């Protein structure tokens, strides 16, 4: 996907008043989050000033699935039945991705807040 954005007025220090490459990169980094080697735009929900941290997004999804599995075991069993549910394979892929990505994301988050 290609995204175009405008730099804020007065943000450029280049000879023609436009933003330099470094200024554009810094602006982009301020609007996005790094995750798995790429940069992602995440929504900002009012009254928050910044987007939800990726670790919190993962936590919310996994927490919801854990509550479903613990307190609604019959519904959970139906959802993860590969023979009967269209949701079983996506749930399995999500959980596999969580196993692979969360240790790195947790380490990155610890490094981010301790810097």
C-alpha cells in the first residue's frame, strides 16, 4: 500500500523550505510503530494521544480468547473445531503467530521502555 502524507507547515529546514529526508523519516517514525521489521499505522482512539501499543493489542486479543476458552468452553470447542467452524484455522494461525512474535515483541518493548 502506498501512503502519502503532508509534512506540517514549517517543518522543513531544507534550502527550499521543504523537509529533508531525515525530517520526513523522523515524522514517519513518530506516526508509526515498528513491528517485525516493518512500520505500522495503528488507530488512535480518543481521548488517547497515541495509538495502542502493539503489545497491548496482542494482550487484548489473547485475553479475549482466554476468557472465551475458560468461561465458555462449549463455545470455544465449537469455534476451534476444524470440521465444523470457519473460524478454527484463523484462530490457530493467530495463536501460532502469537507464539512466534510475542517473545520478540516483549523483548523489543522492554528495550524501548528501558532506553
